[in-house]
C-alpha cells in the first residue's frame, strides 16, 4: 500500500485538504482523531494522564478536558514530553492497523506531528499544506477561540515552517480560496495515482 502523509502547522487547512481526497475515494486516517480515541473513558491512557496531571484534567462526564490539558503541557515542557512518550506509541499502533486495512489506490495519513514523530516512517510521500504563520494564527484564534499567545506557543512547539517545507515531497499553498485548494489537491491526487502503482510493482 502506498501511504501518503499529509501535514502542516496548526490552522493550515489539513482537514479541508484531506476531505478533498476522501471525496475521491481515498481512505484517510486522521492522527488527531486516533489521539482522541486513545484517551476516551475506559482507555488505560486516560487513567495515567489523570494520575500524572491531576483530577482537574477530567471533566464531570469522565472525559478528558483537552483544553485544560493543552494549557498545562504547553506551559510545561517536561509534562509535554511525558504525555508524548505515553500517547505516541499507542497512536502509532492504531494508525498502522487502519492503514493496513485500506483498500483504496493509496491511503492518507493526516497528522500535524507527522515530521516530528516516527509516524514519518509510515509514509512514502510527504505532502505539506502551507500557509504563512500569521494566517495560521488568525485562523486558529477564530476557529478554536484560543488566545493569540496560546496559538503562538502551539506553533513554537511544532516544527518551524522552513524545516517542514524542506522535508516535503509536495507542497500545497493554502493561503488562497477554497476553490484554489480544491484545484491543487485534485492535481496532486492525479500525481499520487501515478506514483502508487510504482510502489506496488516493487
């Protein structure tokens, strides 16, 4: 199976780009969705997170208070590293299982941390959805109602823009209109359809 990794900084439009490929019949595995699943009530990871960070990261309904945890870990580098060491192996295992069951001509792994983690080893081709940093901040503040300062901390914790672009096999500029993104993604889709059989023939 030819695996395409799709990444980009927060607010770059990864989900919108992925939806366009899904509409072409491509299976997409969203690492963020998997990350939410591994901390659902009843999952062992949720218990360990509560033990480490305290009961106030658990909401009244028993679910993880993701906003509270985000505030904690982006102000506490050691806490963030502990959380990543706990969750990344669990997330990777589930991602591998889902990609292994794909039946589309290629499969898509959508992940904001594709290049910062060993998820990079899972993919054959890296697509970076790129926008200027100021656009990231504006979109994320508007979408998530976070403060500008918090969004800037999240961006600072991610791989910097130039390093991300340097690791890309394909770059999609998403600073324009939704129509421009659709056009760019459909062109990319055709290119990937050409690359996928070559991998299968090896």
